[in-house]
C-alpha cells in the first residue's frame, strides 16, 4: 500500500514537474509579451528583445521566443531617430532571428510575414534608393505568407499596407488595398489569437481602414 | 498532527532554502573605450535568468541556479562574452568589457577609385537602376557610366574613356570573368554600344583606378558587372521599340531560375525617317539571343551559366579627305559569349568563387575592294579561395589563366597574321581592420606570359580612414600592366607590357540622401607603344618607348533629398594628360582626353502625370587634334562639346511603360576632331574636314509590357 502511494506520489510529482516546466515557459512568455506590448522606447524594446532571446536560448525547440525577439528588432528598425546604418543593423538582426526560427518551424506564415515586415523596414529606411529592388521582394514575401496561411490576418494587413503605398505611388485607386484591409480585420475578428501566439495588428488595420474612408 | 507539522516545517525549510540559494549578480558593461553600453543582454546560459544593461551600463539580476554556471553577455556589434561563475548565494559583482565586432555595415570601406552601384550602401554614387534610367544613356550600360566622375565622353566612339586613358585601358568583367570584345564592332566614327542587356545586372563596381589585385591587364579601369542572383517571379517582358523589339521569359523555381531572351534591332526604318549626317547603305542591325540559368547549391552556394550569341552588320559610304569618291565600308560581326560562375561557402571562415568564360568574336570588314577578317578568342578561367581569419583579418588567393587567340587576314591575297598566348596569374590580397574606422588592403598580382616569355609582379595597396560618422578618406596605390593592342602585337610578338602607376586620394561624405565625393589622382605611364610609320594596317618601328601621365581631380555631388521627389547628380572632372605614343615625337594630349568634363543628371517622378521625367547634360572643353598646317603636334582644339538629353517614362498602368527619349535635344553641332589630306592642295595647305556626329539627335520611342501574376511588376529596369 505504501509502495502504491509512493508510486502515485512519484507519478504526480513527475507530472507536476513537467507541467511546471512548460508552464514556466508559458508564464515567462506571457509576462514578457505583456511587457513587450507596453514597450515604446528603443531601450524598452531592446530589453524585451533581450528577454525573448534569453528564453529562446533555453527553449531550443520553440519558435515564438525568436519571433518576438525579431519583432522587437523590427520595431526598433522603424525608429525614426536612427541613422540608416543603425536601422539596417536592427533589421538585419531581425531577419537572422526569423531565419533561426524558420529552422525550428518551417513554412510558418507568421515568420514569413515578419520577415517581410523587416524587409519593409529596410525599404522604408531609404525608399528613394531601395524602392525599385526591395518593393517587389517585400510584396513577394507577404504573398508567400498569405499563401502559407490565407487566414493569417497580419500577412494580409501588411500586404494591404504595401498595396496602399504602391497605389499612392502610381496614383491608381486604393480599392484593392482597402478591400484587403477589410478582409484582414474580418480575419482578426474571426480567429482571435490564443495564449502566446502573435496577436498584434488589429489596431493598425483599423487605423488604415479609417484612411480608406 | 505531528506528521503534518513536520511536513509544513519541511516545506517552509525548503522554501527558505530556495530563498537562501538565490545569487545576486550585478555589474557594469562597457566597451573597450570605456563607454557604458546600454541594452547588452546578460544572462546565465540555459536559464531565463538575466537582465539588460541600463543607460549607465549597469545591470542586476538574481538567479536560483547554483554551482558552476556560464554567464553570457551579448550585444549587437560586439563579440559575445563568456565567464564561468560560481553561484553559491553570495552576491557576484562583475565588470564586463565587450570587444567591438567589425562587420560590413559598421566598418569603413575603401572608396578610392571605386564607385559601386548597390542599393544597400549608404554613400550613393550610383544605383543599379541608374544604368537604365539615366537619360541619354539609351539603355547602354556604358552610357550611364559615362556620366560619372573620371570619365570623358567621346561621342564618335561610345566606349568608356577613363582619366586620360584610351578605351582599351578599361576591362569589363561579367560575374567576375573577363569579357572579350565587350563592345559591338563598328565602323570608324560610328559610336558603338556595350553588348549586354542592362536588366541582366543587379549591381556593378566601377573603378577609375587603384583597384584590387584581382584585376589585371588594364591600365586605367575595371568595370565589374554582376548578374541578378534569383529573379522573383515568372514573367514575360515584351518590348516594341522604334528601333526593334524583344521578348524575355523568366521562369523561377524553388532553387533555380531561368531567363531566356531574344532581341532584334534594325535602324533602317528609323533612318529612313530621321536624317543622318552619314550615308548608310545598310543601316546598323543586330539580333541576339541570350539565356541565363541559376541553380542554388547547398545552403549558400550559387551556380550561374550564361550564353549570348549575336550577329550584327552595317554598311556606310564614308567621306575620305584623300579620295574624291566615298569609301564603301561594311562591317559584319558575329559574337558568342559563354560564362559559368559559382560561389559557395565551406564554413564560417572559408569560401570560394570562380568560373570560366569564353568570348569568340569575328569581324569581317570590307573597305572598297579589300576584305579583312579578324578573329578574337579569349578564354578566362579563375578560382579564388577566401579565408576570413577573424572579423579583422581576411585574405584571398586566386589563380587565373587567360588564353588568347588573335588572327587577321586579308582575304583577297590570303595574307594571315596570327598569334596565340597564355597568361597565368596568381593574386593574393589581404584586408586588415585596425579598427572599424581604419582598414588596410594590400595585394600582389604575379603573372607570366608565354608569348613574350616574361614574368612580372604588380603590387597594390589601399587604405581607408573614417574621420567621423559621415566622412572618410581613402588612399590607393597600384602598379598596373597591360599588353598592347592585338593589331600591334600580331606584327611584333615581343612587344612588352605598358605600365601605369596610380596614386589616388579620395574623400567621401554622405549623409541622408546626399553624397559628396572628391578625388585627386596621378597616373604615370611607361613603356607605351610607339611606331615610326603606319598606313593604318602595317606598322613600322614598333617599340615600348613611350611615356606619359594623367593627373587631375574629380568632384561629384548627388542629392535625392533637397528637391522633392527629385534625384540629381553633378560631376566635374579635370584631366591634364600627355603621352608620347603612336608616331608622335613629343608628349601630346590624346584626342580622347578633354581637359574639363562636366555632367548633370536629374530625374523626377511626377505622380499626377504617372511619369518619370529625366534630363542629362554633358559638356567638355573640346577635343585636341593635330593640324598639319601648324607647327607642333596635337596643337589644336575643337570647340566645346554639348549634349542635352531628355527622357519621359509614362506608366499608365504599373505593368506598362511608354518611354520616349531624345539625345542632343538642342542639336549642338559637336565636332570630335578633324582629318586632313595627306598631300597639300595647290595653295600649299592640307585640306581639313571635321569629324562630326552620325546624326544631330537620336530619338527613341518604346513600349514595354510585363505579363505576370503580380500586376505591379514592370520593366522600369529596361529603360
């Protein structure tokens, strides 16, 4: 009887330890994501990216910590106070992190969309010089993300941004861009993200839609 | 109850033990210069425990791990730092110094003599797109480079003339391998074009002196063109132009891509409408077919194969001052070029690249009743091994061979002259970064040629120093050698290398869309070929006895920021050049070296018009020429050269472009020199005749349509 209780206890202990382990990961991610969502300044974003990189080096089979670290660097790369070289340094780092994540999770629409976002940052950093070569590349990357998961609202929202910019540049109508934005908003609302999965973008999409009207 | 008490006590004990085993780690992160580093990531390996350094470089965190642990500090732009620490509950204070990492983005690059067309560089001298969107370039790669500092426009030739050097002093490379006969064959005073379609290339590197030991057999300049690695999508490009048309199909796979293109050009319809100053009996025409395949190898390798074949012809009735009748001249050219290149990395510190190219050119030229046939073959094989020893030091070792064949034949009397040769070369070049602000490059190129049976070595060195965030100085020195032109060597096989030594000082300033570049140069020539007499075909008294120099400075300013949606650049080049060459008895300024050269290029996109408008203006102070009626040599000067060109690209839909271009809008009557009669007329004066433009203007109209799934794709690259 004692033995039985002991074995049950052991089983429980093991289960608890295991659950504890992965819940430690989820817990840490949740805390850092919350902190990340509040980050504005370069210092805050860097601290968040660092935190995700720390989680990433421990959890070698998880792509999300790398995703969020890369996202932090993408946000830094869009900071207007930085020089072109500095922006490139952050955006290149983001691309490297995304590529590392892709080795863990290949054909991942979220990762492809984020890579496109980083490339879009490089394009925005010097549109006059880079527009011609980078804009087709950015469009192609977002296109690939949509192909990988047609229900990914972020891929659609980012593509809509590019379409909007292209339409403005060529002076053609923004109907397509606006329809895509509308579609992304429906997807955001249809499939709300759960847990620690990427959930950003709805606010931006709504703001963009308001420009359409 | 006792048991329960014991249980609670032990839990409490355990928890308190845990509290006790927390280790506080704190410290400060600094650079080697002692600056506080903000945002460094400090953590214990394989745990979540860590922190980021604050604005003073301070950090502080606690860990529940115990025993021997690895502390890691990482930060962008610095080498990672590692240290073993013992976590036993006592507070650890640690001061960390991070060593700066040198990478392409933050390190200084050598800019002396070099102009790189790249999208990603901060200092924009040239962008890949400029090759095709510069008005007046007419889609010719060389046309756009002719509007950069250090070049001189020679309107009756069309090739690249760099810093007082002859066009043959510039070598053109295609994915690292030399192109033989890179320009189309043409008749005297009818300008030529480079052979390749500009939209093959993603970028280029143009050096007007002091270039790397990787390139040889060019006294003045190297132009390195790199093809697009992987196109993005399947597409069909169709062009219909006032002078011809073409179709290009691109197919893209997961790991490979293929592009095939067929083009033809015939100036006959155009010339029947627009008046020409020369009498063409057969307007210039050309067809070409080319294909480029790419295959990715492994993780980062790439193999490319390219073939190009073309055929061209033209015929003119040319005025000759010594003849009463016009001279009928025909030129028929067939040309084949093939190129296989590869690049790959072995591991983090070793990589290699190389390839092989073959150029095969046949010209059949007839002058009245004399028929000449010239054949050039060039095979170039190259392999380079690169070793990145550290982020500060890297070196490369390369071996290459050139096999060359040249023959010329007077068909009517079966006289053939020919030679074959092999040149074997080795080069080694090392880059050392003293810091990210100071870099030294030193190289040595050694060569052996079996025809002259000589061995030689040429050293190269350059240095770049970054003064501040926006400005940098570069210095370059190099020895360059080049064997004389085929037409001369075929008559005297033992003619040796001509030599040039370059000294260059460069200043480059770039800040947010504005680039300024100034360069001072001195080039000394030795062992230039001289001869005592020629009838244009046979040369007497050939010898390597000439010398000369070219010195001066270039100024360049480019700005895409000051004027709204407008990109413009201005260049000015001053060249003082003299050389003792050909059959001159003294040092003279060559015909192709105008003293003052300037150009302005401007482009602007007008959204309401859906159009890009561009103009370019080229000017020089005139071409020296020899007037036999006056004392001395090359003592006269033509009037100054002016060319204002205008272009308009209209994009009604993203995939459709209508392009209009007109060169020399003002119709300036440019003169490139004079030719004189061999014999004096009755009043004892040798009659002269100006060498003028083929036509006053060149007008181009083209429609470019792109068909692909992506409706935004277009051929802006083709213009």
